[in-house]
């Protein structure tokens, strides 16, 4: 009888609301979302810790940990979809995108990127691997330094893999480490005869069709190698083939491409890779297709003369194409430029330039005798030399190392840079390092020492940039030392380009700190005085060790830097480490903070953490909407009970209650209900804590932004409909269950609890994230909460301003006691971040809280 | 005093690389090997103070490395690491005189402490 009534009722509601499942079903989906989100965040913090550099891990670990995380978030997402009736299809796409990025990094053997061709202006710093070092560096000159480079596009490592796969050559690569010369020759022959996958040919044809009209009639390209690490950490100079003067046709470029790829497997190149400790079968090669400059003259710049004199640069120049100079075919003009404050040509020698290499249209290139009258002329004017030197200095500054640069000038006098790579320096060998170190470091005044916390160790140097306003972030020169009052997550976008960060205030657990560690940027926080001691524009050297051991020297202490470079050479080999650690960038950062902002949209979800945050907010909202709709429906049908109620609380908090059955005492109902009418055991316990005398303080906190308080405790008017429900405080309550989502200002509490007479079923999940004060203060608040919760046996994971806790298996009485304390903690810590100006305060206040003393004053 | 020599064997390069980098910072001399075979080859000519080896490897595995080390250099300390904490194997390994046994991921600090203990330099 009751069953048939329910059936009938469901039919009515179903018709009314598009066959929506009932509240209980929705609620089960909601619970699954909560559970999935929690598992996701736990896996996230766990992974962040293990990949942080303090653990030895292998790729199996990373795969396993990520698989667990992905399973959790997928689970959450599928229930979320069900709950919201597929209202946010974009989230699935976002997750798929994140997953493909992560998988790509996990499967180092296989570039999964679909991009086979990338034009230079689209090459961003995260594409370095896909386009190879040579392409990346040249594109960087144009994109970051606005230096003129020829029209060009890259054929990616993904294209390389596709090419090898298409020709069945992948297995052969696996055995390459042991391959002899004959096997290599066989491999090269197979490459030279190789065919191209259809999508490769199509992508290349499209790129050529784009570039051809820009180049004009006699368009020709140089097709050159750009191996993953080439021109980066290791020079590979001259190891691989470059094919010049290739006509702009698909066939011709493919022909040249095969030659370039085959050169990766020359015996000499393979042995060079082995020497460097590379696994030869693993190196992937991208290629660059760069417009040929019909060069009037061209040459090479060493930004450190003769590979050792950093105070001067050497520029060579000869008529015709650069190959003449690069291959040493001709006696070039030579200019020496002193660097100093102002660039100055200090020496000029006009060479014989007997030979020149010229472009023979479609027929490749040719070496010819230079006409006699041309030989005696200097290729460059003083002004042109200085212009080249200026660009070279900027490039050296940008890459933080002496450079070996190829340039060319066309007939109209326009100068192009064709290539730049690290110049191999003849470093003096050190005989008595200990002695020298003492002498050298001793000569430099120490500006700061040992007062602060080292976030990332290392030695580096650069010019101080004192950041007063966030909007000046763009102005920091690459390779500068960022000095600021506070650490800030906003620095993140600048971090990859900085040499060091030093702050007056900060914690080693912040988001910024974790990014600094990811990028190995030497960083010291909490120095107390960096912004007052260091001067804007001052050159300094930072040497950061363990713990609080660091020193900032005035000036550039070459000796220390040299020492660091030797260590860094080893660090760079940890390519796999960097790659795996980098995965966290797609997982951990939280970009969506405030649900009331426009930014809080599915489109803005970039990371797994964003997805979790977004899903929770919208899941709560969906339940509230549904309950409200159902309530209206029921009321109309029966004049019956609505499951949606507003709680009357003696504190300025508006809280909606959705009754899942037993959430209210028997007989209680109506739009507004009192605390006494609450039937949910766990909710009663939490509310008792929140309402405990002295816990809820509104006075005495100088919180920046006076209107924050009003925003803090608002539950939106229910008559308003969906949009306004964003950010509402909600309790979903059953007799033995509660899920509370509380958003006070800029932080967010989630508490999910089952509290019954069966301890096995009982649990508390707790989550806290965000805040309005500085990240330092916010993470102090997290520390305080963690201290308190740890006392009750919570398994806790904390990172920055996120805290995730889990507790289970306790009996009902214990759970209720803990919930009462948690209610107090939620109330008590609500504005606490504004107060926690020191680590001592954390201990003091945590101790007081545990003793039942809720006063803030010192 | 001569530096202590440490051999690290793991079929994944990243493990050896990270171990080498961290242990060299503490003044050890570290050699890394990607498989048991090459490590045994090296052991013919060189004694190490500590051998840190992965348990599960294709071909010559960690237990075989352990037995060979103990035969050639009874005083060399062996520390075993593995992807899964398998108790049976751990017990067998310990019976065979493994100094320590770590499941991966291994906290580098703990590995360092274990090495220090093994070398008897912990109390300095």
C-alpha cells in the first residue's frame, strides 16, 4: 500500500520534473561525490609529498598514485553528472585534458600530443620538449625578446614518433644501446626510405601552404634537427644534419626530414649520446623548418670571446650564407666588442673572405670564390656590429649563460638570428677549492645570513627586484631576484623565469614554495628584512643550504656559481624527476576560490583540485535546488512538508537544512526551524559546539575589508532560485548523518559525518581550505587546526591552506564529543587567520583551545 | 679519510639518479647500475661499503645481488628497496642479513639515516 502510493507519487513528481530521481537517490549520488572528492584530495596531497624530492620513487609509484587519484575523481565526476543531470559536460572534457597531459608525462616513451606541427609564435615554454631545444630557443628569441628570427615552424617529437611507428622502426630503437655500426647503418637506410603517415603529410602540407605566401616567390627552407635536449643542457653542436635551401614543397621537405632524422642515428651521434649518459633509443628529434634568409652576409657571435672572456664578445662575419663561417671555410671579418656599461667595438680585423657560400635557388647551395672587390670590404658597419652585440647581450642575459649565436643579414640590411645555444666555456680547473672559496667569498660583504627559512636550496645570482605592487610582476627581468615583503601564489607565473626569491615573511609550505621547489628556484622566506637590507637593482649572490643556513653576498660571487654549476650538471640529469614532479601542476593548484565570483565556472577549472572544488559547490547547490523544487511540488500537491528549512541560530549565520529523513524531530517542520527541533544526531553535536559560549566571537578582529563580515555569514534568499544559491551554507541532515558545507568569507569547511550505534559505519571527513589573510597566516591556521584534530586521532593531510582529515570506527559517544569540539573549532578559527602573525601564536592558541579557553587576546 | 662507497642498483634510472644526487651531497661516493648483471660485474673489481638494491629486477634480482655481495664482501652492508612491501620476501632477505628493508617510495632521510647507522657513523 505504501509502496503503491510511493510509485504514484514518483510518477507525479517525475512528470513534473522530467523524470528526475527522488531525493534519496540524489543524496546517494551526492554522498558518492563527497567520498570521491575526499579520496581525490587525499591522493593529491600524498602524491605531492612523495614527488617533492624527499623520496626515492619510480615511475611505477607515480603511475599507481595517479591511477588512484584519477579513479577517485572519475568516480566523483560520474556521480556528480548524475546528480546535476549532466549540467556541466565541460568538466568531463577538462578531466580528459588533464589526464592526457599527465599520461603524456607518465609515458615517457610516447608523445601523445596530436600536434605534429607548431608555428614558432605558438611555441610556449611548456612546449620545449615537443619542439626540441633548437626550435624552442629560437622561438623564445622572437616570442620573449622580440628579436627578429625567420618565419619558421617546428615538426614535433610527436611527429617523429608517428614517423618511426609508421615505418615499424620503434622496436629497433629499443635495442639501440647495444647496436653496432652495421645495425645503425641499416636503421639509417630504413629511415631514408621511410614513408609518412597520412596525418603527418597533411599537417606538413598545411604548414607549407601557410608559410609559402609569407616568403614570396623563391621560398626555400632550412630543415634542421632539434633534438629534445639539443641546444639546451647539452649542445650536440654539429652532431645532426641540417639541409639547406629546401624548396617549399611537401615532398622536398619530407626528403630533407628523413635525412635529418637519419642523422640522429649516425655512429658518432650515438656515441656522443652514450658519453652524456643518454639512452640513445630514447632521444626524440623534432625538426625545424626555417625560412632561408637570402643572406648578403652572415656569421657567428660568441658572447664570451674565445669561450672564456666574459667581458668581451666576438662577432665574425663573411659574405654569403653562414655555412662558410660555421664550417670554417673562409677567413672571416672579426669584431671584438667590450661589454661594460656601454657596448664598444674595441677591435676590428677585416679577413680575406676568399670563399663564400651562396644560394642556388632550387639547386641547393654552392661554395664560390668571393669577387676580389668584395673581399677587402668589411661586411658590417660599426652601427650594425653594435646592433648585433646589443641583441646578443640580451640573449645572454635571457639564457643566463654565454651564447653561441648564428646570424644573417639580408639584402635590405635586415638582421635575423638563426640559432642560439649555450657556448661551451673553458672553465679554469680548480686546484684548491677550499682555499679559493674562503678567499673569494671573504671578499664579498654578507648582506643577509641565516635568518629565515630555506625553501629551495641552491646558489644563484642576479639583480634584486623589490616588488612593491603585484602589478609590477611583469616588469621583473628574466633571471632577476624577486624580493618581496610576503610570499604569494601570484608569483607563480613569474617563477620559471626567476633566479631566486627572497621574502621578509613566508612559510615553506605555501603554494609558492612548492612551485619554487618544482622549478628548483633557490628561495628563502621569512628573512624579516630582505626588503629593507637589499636595494633595488643591486647585484647579489644567494647561497642557500639546509634549514636556515643561507647567505646573501653583495656582488656576483663567480666561484660559488661555478661550484653550483657543477652540481647543477648532475641535477639536470634528473630529467625524469622533473617530468614526474611536473605532473602535480595539473593536479594541485586551486584556481577557483570564491563561488560568488564569475570566475567560478566550469571553463575556469584547470586542475584536479579545481574540479573537486567546483563539483562540491555545485553538488550542494543541486541538492538544495532539488529539495526546494520538491518541497514546492509537495506543498502544492498535498499542502505537505517541504524538506527544505532555514535554521534559526543565535549566531549570525544563516544555515539551510535539507531533511533527508530524521533530520528534524518528529513533528517539526515549516520554513524556519529552531536548533532544538533538529533531529540529526551529528548536526546537533556540531551545532552545540558552534553555539558554545565564547566560541563565536565577532569582535576584536581587524580583518581587512570591512564588508567581509556581512558576506561571511549570508545564506542567500531562497526565493531567488539557483544562481543565488552559490556559496550558501547548507546542512544535509538525516537522523544519523550530516554533511555541512560552510563558507565563511574566503574559506570553506566541509564536514561529512555518519554517527550511529554501529562504530564500523561511523566516520568523520573534514575539509578546510582558503582564507582571506596571507598564505602564511592561512597555513598557520591549518597548522593550528591540524594540531587540535590530531589529538582526536584524525588522519590528516595538509598542504598550504588545505587540510583534509579523516576519522572512522569510533563509537557514537566519541563521535559526538569530537563533533562538538569540531563545531567549536569551526566557529573559533573562522577569522583566526587574520590574527596568527607568528608561529608561537599557533602553539599558544592551540593550547588554549584544547584547554577550553577561547580568548584571542595575548 | 676516504669517502665511503655506495652502490645503488635499480632498473629505473630516476631512482639511481636521485639516490646518487642526494647521497653525494652527504659526501658519499656513489655508483649507480640499472640491472643486477652490470652491478655484479662491477663487484668483481670493487668493494662498496653499502649496496642499495631494488629487490625485483629482471634477470639478476636483489636477492642474488645480496648473496653475491655477502660472499665476496661479508662486511658490506646491503639495503633492500622494493615497490611493494612483501613481508615474506622481507623476512627471507633479513635472514640473509639485509641491513634494512624499505618499500618504495623511500624517504631519502630514512635511507640516509640507515646508511649512517650501517657505517657506524650515526653517533658523531
